């Protein structure tokens, strides 16, 4: 059996499915953590962080595999991997940090990642449906950071609850983005011109 190296067309075909898969996994975990807060919300948050980190590693591997064929595609997918890895690390570390430090970490990350998400969305072009989804989520990051500053959780469990709500919204955004990317390429079965080109 012969194997060939990945190219950007393979990556483009796989990205919508992987986005939907990670989104569905996070939706299930976040829903469980929110529905049964007395069981193990912190462990649920750590599990979500692990999922984010694992898929981020996959994104970075894909970006590395196609960097010579299309540096632009590699940068876009690599940016997604970096954002996902940072999200996973923040979610995992929330459980171990004191409340004040965790709150400051989350707020700073929301501001930085919100700017990164906005720039990442702008790189897709205005005509792409996915660009609007990404831009809206980037704006939501800034709003959530502002809300955390104004209404500061007084207990660690409150911050974990907020993080689970964020994870749920993030999961919905990932599923929506995956479906948007799928619809963007569907009309003409794009084989030569793609959003990740």
C-alpha cells in the first residue's frame, strides 16, 4: 500500500469535519458540566482543555505538512492550532491557579485571543460565510473579557462555571464554522480555489 504526503486540498477537505468533531465533543462535555455542576465541573473543564490541545496539535501537524506547498494555508491553519493550544492550556490551568491569578489569566487570554481571532477571520476574505462567524466570535471574546472585569466571580467554582459556558459557546462556534466552511466549498466542488488557498 502506497502513501502520499498531505497537500492543501486534503487539508481543506478535512478541516470542516475536524472542526465539527471537536465542537460536538466540547458541546457534550460542557453540557454535562453545566447540567450536573455537583459532579465534577473542574474535571470536565480539564477534559475540554485536553480536547482543545489534542486537536491543536493536529492542526499544527497539518500546517507543518503543507508549509512548502502553500505557506498562506500553513499560516492560517497554524494560527488555528496556536489559538486552540492556548485555549486548552488556559482551561487546564484554571483548575490549579488561585482565583485572582486565574481570573487575570483568563481576562488577558480573552483579550489577546480575541484580537488573534479577529485577524484570523479577516484573512478569509469578506465573501466567505466563515469570515463573519469568526469575526463575531472575536467580538464576543472582548465582550466576555469586559464582563469578567465588571462582574468578577468571588469563588473558583464561579469562574469554572463561566469557563464551561464559554466552552459551550466556543463549541457551537466551531460547529458553525465547520458547517460554513463546508457550504463555502460545496457549490462548485472547489478543487482549485479554496478558502485555505
